[in-house]
């Protein structure tokens, strides 16, 4: 029977259920590890590996659907809308973390010695590695855009070279973030400053790693992309721009504004 609509009705799939099982076991292992239960790390690692493996199989099926031309213009629009909604929810997560930081910095309690940063905290200098990482992400913003527009012009060679540059810049950012953490003079348990700092910058670093993997997969599949079928690269670049924008707020609020002494 001829299909009379532009949508793709997917077949029954076990991946959503198995993904939820992987997330459940991962969360269970994480909670057990917090309470220092024996062999909790094994449960945590098992759940996380199941989660990653199922995601690999699920995304493999999505790529196959693309190769079979199931991703019509209407389907691609739906995928892009889904990514926009996903990014919106992630943005709200970072808004909550930044709001917590601003609130604590604007009204430090007596437990923080009525000053910000709290007594004993030596913040990371914003003009050191954070400024270098800002330059790296700033450069990657343009290289990612060049890769996208080069593909729209059917210039695969230019798109390939700029994707490589973007991935390398993302890896450099992650490396310098690691160096920053390894030399920081405070830990996550050092008051609200340490907890919010590492939670916000750490989750951003996690998003950078996910973005690098996303772009690297697009790099591998670049030969499959065409002018009309490159939604994967468009979503990867959109996600990467989100990573760039979040870093601007982290740099301005946490590293720059939050590092100056304020007495109340």
C-alpha cells in the first residue's frame, strides 16, 4: 500500500526499554557508590556500559533509516525541533546552576564569613586557562560554521578539514579543563562555591565531550551527507553552538564576576 503521508512510522524497537534499564542500573550503582557499598563500582560500570551499547544500537538504526531515505523533509524538521527542545531543557539546567551561584555570591551567609568567595577559597584566575579555553571555543564556533556551510555548497573537502579542526579544538578544551581541575586550590566539598563551580563547569565539560563525539561521528559519515541530507551535521553544529554560548555565561559569571572579593 502506497504511503500517503510524509512521516516515518518507526517499527517496534526494544531500545527505549533497554535504555531505561541501563539508566536505572547506572543510577542504582551511583547511589550505592555514594554509600560506599562493596562492588558498587561494578554495578555502576555495568549499567553505564549497557546504556552506551544500547545508544550505539539505537543511533545505528537511525542512521540506517537515513540511508533508506526515510528521513523526508518533514521528518528532518521534526528532528531539528526535537534537538531545539532538548537544548532548551539543557539550558534551563544551566540557568538553575548559575542562579544558585549568583544567589550565593550576592548574599553570602555567615557560614561563608559574609564574603565571596568564601574564606579560604582561592578561585581560578579567569585570565589563565579559562581565557585560553574561551579562545578555543570561539575559534571552534567559526570552524564548525564553515564546515556546515561548506557542505551546503557540496564542498566535502573544506567541510572535512574544518570538522577536524573543530574536533581538535574540542579535545584541547577538554585537556586544559583537566589541567585546571588538577591544579585548582579547592575541591567540590569546599562550600557552595566549590560544589556549584565543579557541577556547572563539569557538566559543561561533559557536554563538550558529547559534542566532540557527535562531530566526530559526522566526520566519519561525511561522505554520506549531501546538500539535502545533512541533518546530522546541522544538529551537531547547533549543539556545539549551545556549548559555546553556555561557556560565555560560565566564563562571565563564575570565572570573572564570581572570583572578585565581595564583603557584606
